[in-house]
C-alpha cells in the first residue's frame, strides 16, 4: 500500500479512529527518544490527583 493510499484510508476513518491513529503514530515516532520516555515516566508516576487529567476531558477539549 502506498503512502497516498494510507492517507486516503486514514481520511475515511471516523474522527475517534483518526485520533487513535494519530496517537499511535506519534508514539511510534517518539518511542526511541530518551527525553520523551523520561518525561512520560515522570507523568505516569505523578501521584498528585490535582495534576491528573481525565480521558473524557481530553476528548472534549479535542472536539473544540
């Protein structure tokens, strides 16, 4: 499958699946970046609920 075909297929996906695909691709691009991995680990290990973001809030913000 060519890049043009992949783009066409991605454009045909529903918005929620496009967002999932975008997140997957971003993760693929960052997976070998040590600074990103360090920051991600720091965020995951944060135990302060005041710093947490609910997934439904993120989805709402992405629609605006």
